[in-house]
């Protein structure tokens, strides 16, 4: 359930970035796939950071080196 809530944040950033790019950048308004790409990259970054910081926390042990 925690995974779902964390990934919803990335989905919200994805959609918000898409909408903002469509509204502000004329080239993106003419070619919406550019907005999809920008939103996907932003959402992917947020999902990666959320997963790394909150979901998959682990302690690194350097004893095995």
C-alpha cells in the first residue's frame, strides 16, 4: 500500500508537468508528445527518489568487501 501512495506522487508530477508544458510552451502545444516525454521524465525521477529514500531503505555494510 505504501508503494501505491508513493507512486501516485510521481503520477501527479507527471500529469502536472505535462499540463504546464502544454499551457506554457507553444511548441509542446503543437506537438503534445513532447509534453508526454517531459512529464514522464519528471515523474520517473520523483518515483525513483521516493522509492530510494522511503520504500527501499537499507543499510550498506562494507564488511563483505
